[in-house]
C-alpha cells in the first residue's frame, strides 16, 4: 500500500481562509453546552451527627460467610457514615476483627470458621488455599473497647436485640449468647438496644428480621431453628419486639430508616443447586433402581390396601416412586416430612419411609452441593455395625442417590409457603411500624426480587442474584459483596432523599459501585 504523509502546515493558510469565509456567511457553530452545575449537598431534615446502626450480619458487614477487617470497612453502615460526614455526621466506630481471615476463637478453640474464597470452581474454605489463615480473634482475650456505632450482630434475630446477657461469654457454650456481641457489649448483662441507646443516637438504621426466617430456611425447615412467632410480647413475638425496638429508638426524637425482610427464594443460597444434578452410567442406574424396587413395590401394595380410605392418593404414590436413568439430570432423593406416614396408618407399612425425588419446586440449600454424590460415612458406620460389608455399606450410602438427603438440605414447597407466610407478616409489621413512627422505609424484599429477576443497573454496572457471576452476592449465597452493599447504600440514600429532603442523588453524592470489589483474594492479609 502506498504511504501518504499529511503535512498540515502546507494547507493551514487555505484552511484558515476557508474558515474566515464561512464565518462571514453564517452564524458561529455553538459548542456543547456546559454541564449544569450540580446543587450542593443538603441534609434536609436529617440530623446524622450521631448515627447508630442496629441489625444482624447484613449490618455488620458479613460477606463470604465471615466477618473480617476488610468486610467491616466496606459495611453498608460505614459507607453511609462516610457520606453522612459530608452533612455533619460524626465519627463511626466499629468492633473491628483482628484479621482478614475471619472466624472466631473461644479461649483458643475455634467456634467460627474463616471466610470463603473462589477457587475457580466454586466457594472453598480459605484454609484450603492457605492453611495458616487461622482465626486470631478470640472473644475471651482481645475484645475492642466501645461504644460502637455499628451495632450489627451476626446471627441476631429481632428479639435478641432486647435480650440482656446476649453478650455474656459464660452463656456462649449454652447457645444463649452471641460471640460477636460478647466482643461489643458494654458489660455482660447489656442488651444490644441498651448499648445503642446509651449513645443517644440522632439517627439510626434498623435492618432486623432476616434471621427470624432465615435460620429456619437455611436448616431446610427441619425445626432445629424455628421461625419467630408473629405475635407475642416484646422478646417473644415479632410484633411486640419490633414495636418495642422502634418505640425505644425514636423516644428521644431520633429519625431513622428501616428495611424489611427478603423472600428466601430471591437469594442464591436457595436457587443455585439444581434439583437434578446426578449423572449415572447405565449399570449404576440399574443397580440403584433395583435397590429402590422394594420401596416402589411397597408403595403400590400400600395403595391397594388403602384404596377407598382416602388415606393415600394415587398422586402421592406416583410422586414417591423413585427411578433413575443413564445420563445426566437425575433428581436427588429426599426425605419429605409432609408425605403420609404410612407406618402410623398400619405397622405393616412401617418400612416405607417418606422418600421421593426432588422436583424443580424444591429448593436445595447451597451447602448441599458439597455432599450430593458423596458417601455418608455415618451411614456406612451404622450399616457395618449391623453386619453389612464395607462395599455394601458404601453403595447404600451415597448422599442424594442411595441415601436420601435429610430434611435440613432441602426446602419443600410446603416449607417455602410457611416461610413466605411468616415473612409477609413480618414485613407488614415493619412497614406499618415505620409509617406510624414517621420513619423512612426501604423495601429490601422488592430490591432482592428485582435482583433475582431482571437484575439492577447502577451506573455502568448491572448486578444480578447469580452466585459468583452476578456481582451482588458473596460466596455464601446470603450476604452481599461489597459492591452489593454499595448498591444497597445508594438505594438507602435515595430513600432518605425522598423521606427527609436530603439530596444525595441530585447532588451527585451517591457511591460509584464500581469502586467496590465483588471478591477478595485468598492472599489478602
């Protein structure tokens, strides 16, 4: 190709002359209008001189299944406090952990594990990449000194905020106290609410209630972590408890913002693991089907015996039949406590447990991904203790295949409906209480549903509820990433603008969520 060299100096006089001619014949071409100056940031009716945040792990800054220094620095309340400092906000103290490993010790014994990291395939323990990344935060030896503006306590339910002694280290082993609050409490018999009120907050945020439903959900609805009753006195029922919290927080004239509880079906902890992840070759499928043949046949026999009684329907019998095929896409076998207890009807049917294969309507909890298809060694030991060989016991103990998944690994549609009913009731109480007290209200439930369906765009970034790739949720599938917390912080500031007349959005003072990470390196110190 011929090379051309352009000498602009040769043509400059002609260009200038043409420009002069044009300038005589038409109006000058206007350049782009300068951008309108943004208004100055205004507080409106907000007094954030002493901001105190109350809540659970979402307030504390928990992410990747742990609390650690970097996550606390990027907590939602700390992000808000940095913006509040521009309109008269004071300092914001947090009960900082000792390291970026996460986890807790009780007199040298580990009671909470280090954080997760992404190993290229999925969430993994930090210790698998760095065996030396052990917890160094001991709740007996090195607690920080308060008071703390961030009163977010991981694991706290609504009624825990009222409970004296929730930070008493002597009660931790009994399950009556919270190790994170042990680090924060002003004295052993203090309550979270009392320590918050001792600071005389002028503004507060309250995001509580998630664990009142989430504890039940993350344990598969097995009953080991029950739903908080909707009705009851403060410290017992959600309505009495929430009313007491807000009445106390607003008694001195403080303004605040509250947030409600998302549905569990919106978060990847319950939506990531498919119901049918089991691949089998033809020989294995045939062997498993042979093992379930007595169960399937027993169901048919029970149905024939109970025909006309209405105690066992043909639909339930069909739902309980277990069948595997060669190839991918086999559904796991689960225990469903809602199925008919045939042994209670007739002792002859006592050998027919409540088994069925999962469907798309079931939600498997995220930790089940680590055990599906693995051999359940407890069941192996139990079978060998009654005479089975090691090989026989192993074949009969494959989680989700020959050994059904226990209730704690799956939320059935009935359990999901139970949880939704509770959350709807909690959210009705939260909104009504906020309106009666004149507080700002953030619909976290609607926000999470939008993340799970369409995704949410903020600036140049679109976040979704997909695990790892969506950007909003950390590796535990429950808690946001720092970028997710930044998005929530922006939505909270927009809510404050609408309620109290501030102008974080109009003045250009929202966060750039791209400044906040979606993951942490396993090498972070």
